[in-house]
């Protein structure tokens, strides 16, 4: 009887509890004269680095039990397709691309992270969920993730980035930045160029910022604070719908017009100087207080505004 029980238990374990081991497959290929790469993945991580010899090297690791891989080249374009087997959508592949500068790469993945390091390229990507990390990257970058963070370090490029619910951390970089998040935080340090930083319900903080092109920093319901390391060379807006908006000139001169605004009933304005002009504007049942100070006639305009917080300027000479 004991042997029968043991036999039945072992059989049940084999049927229900036996481990299923993944069958990792590796594909490695080298290409010359590629102009574009397109990746279509159900889920997977992508790493892109600069090639040392001008050729393109591709390495992929995937679970052969869950996915199949197709790699097609036509007219200088490589298309990599990972397809899930059956009803599975659990791909968990790893792709590493070594590419020359100025190549075009596009990627679409349901989930996964993207890391790009030390290369200049034209890169476009959409992730359902996952993070983007850019380190010493140049070129043109246009990316979107539903719920991930975006980090940019020591880069010089044209960045167009969007995340539904992630944070930004940008440091030591210059160029053009269009950064949007639905409900995340935006932090920038030692960043210069044309900057648009927007969040629906988080905070925006900038330290040692150089504005060389028309720029705006905005939060729907969070705090916005900006610390400059040089006099603005273009129009600048610092705005919060219901939080404080603070602009610290950090002792920099300014030549242009400064306009500060707030809701008369719920907001306030703070500045270490007297204004040249003060007025009010009716907005239905609300009134907006508008105060203006002219520091010169360069044509540059700075606006610091809030709905129901404090609009504040410090450190201007």
C-alpha cells in the first residue's frame, strides 16, 4: 500500500509539479552597410552601443519554448520580429546592437527596458511599460513609454520624450528637450538648450539651467522651481496650476521683461523689487493679478505664474 501511495504521488508530481526549463537560444549576426534596424518584440530588453569597426553586430537571446525569431534584410533595412508561440505573450528576450553612428533604429515592445550608450543615432521607440536610459547619446531621439522612467546623462541631442506615469532625471546634457509625464517628477541639473518640461501632477525642479532657446517649465498641480546658471537668452515660462512657481536668477543679470501672475483670491506674488506696472484681469468669477518689471529692452520675456500658490523670483541683479 505504501509503495502504491508513493507511486501515485510521484506520478502526480511529474504531471503537475515538474519544473519546465527554458530553452535559451542565441542568435548572432554581423551586417555591413545597414541604414535602418526595426525591432518588433512582445517583451524584451534592448541595449545599443557604438560599433568599433563601422559594422553592425546583432546578438539576441530568447526562449525558444515561448518565441520564434525572424530576421529579414532588404535594401539596407534589417527587421527583427519576435513572435510568441500559441497564446503566450511572455517574451523575455535580450537584444544587444553594436551600431555605427547615424543609423536609424526603431523599436516597439509591450514591455522591457532600453539602454543606449555612447552613440549618435536616429532612434524612435514605443514601450507599453519600461524604462529608457541614455548615456552620452547624440542625434534625434523620440520615445514613449506607458509607465517607465527616462534618464538622460551627458548627452547632446534632440529629445522628444513622453511617459504616462514615470519620472525624468536629466543631467550634464544640452540640446533640445521636450519632456512630458502624466504624473511623474521632472529633475534637471546642469542642462542647457531649449527645454520644455511638463508634468500633470508632479514637481519640476531645475538646477544650474542655461536657457538658450524658448523654454517652459510647467506643472498642473505640483511645485516648479528653477535655478539658473546664466542669464536667459530666450523667452522663459515657469508655471504651476496650484503649486508654487519659483525662479532663482542666482545673481545673474537680465535684460528683458518679467511678468508675474497669480489668482487674486488664492495666490500670491513675491519679488525683491518694485514693479513698474500692476493690473488685474477678469476671468469669469476669478481675477488674475499681473505685475510687470522691465529690466531692459532685449525683447526677451519671462513669465512666472501660479493659480493658487506663490509666484516667486529671487537672485536677480
